C-alpha cells in the first residue's frame, strides 16, 4: 500500500564513543531516558515508529506536527544534564507500507539528511518545508543543494532552528491526544501524586483517569 508521510530520523551524537568509554549500562540508561523524552515530545498523531540502538524513527501524517515534535524533543534533550546532543533529518514523501514497515526513496532520503546534520542540528528537505502552513511558526534557513551518495537527485536542505515564533517556553502536551497546549493556565488540569497534568478537554482528562488511575 502506498501512502504519504512526514518522517524524522534522529540519533544521539557520540553514542558509540559513550558506550565504549562508559560501558553498556550507562548507554542503556541514556537510551531509556531518551525514549522517555521522545514520548513526552510527540505532538498530534506523531508516533515512534521504530528504534534501532540510539536511532529513532518518528512518523506523522502532518509535517507541522512532526516539526513541533522535533523542536520539543531537541529542547528537552538540551535541558538534560550530562546528556548527548541530537542530530536529525526530516523529509516528506510517498512510501510503500507493508505490515508495519516503510520502504522507498523517502526513507533513504530521510536517512541521508540525518547523516548530514551536525551535532545539535535539525535539517529538513524542501519537500518537508513546503508541507508546513504558509504562516508556520518555525524559523528556518537555507543550506543549499546537497548531492547524496546513491540518490539520483540533489536534495534542497534547510535547517529547522530550535526556536518557535510566538510560542512561549510555557507549553505542555496533552498526554492522551498529544495536542499542543500553549496556554496551560486555561487547560483542564488534574493533580496526581503532586504532579499537575494538563488536558485539552474534560474528555481527555476522563479518559486518562479511566485508563491510568482506575
């Protein structure tokens, strides 16, 4: 089956060296924390599709939702103490889906874009950028055309900077539907074990209570 997706590939810069120097247990602990940060950053229908070692593949039907996910993930990683930096590639295009796997040049291109991203950077293709709304909230800059090995055509790359226009640092994500909430003070709230959870609606709050607290 053919479908069109937004895809993000990201991994931890220096993970192999960390494993060699500090051992597998330290590396495993970092990946476990990394996956927790990934799940906390998912916006909309963005979902963790696959993990291999320290590399994650996140997919979404929406480039905008995936861009928010990428930006929030980088911000969360940056806030960690004694943590490795990320680098990531974002692309948008058609794939062939068989069972729970994706195939096609879109996957290969996303991997190449990730490999070109420097530590702490997010690169995206022009195809991805063109799927964002005209008045999108992201700051981008052109990196020019890049010819990658084994790809027929050069890829027009842009850097997606880790800052979002007109959105304060005070944002939360609904733990049920993953909706972005930029005004937590107006959200439906639930206090559980001294932690405040924020929801887009009473429906999501009630679903959380039914599935996690009952």
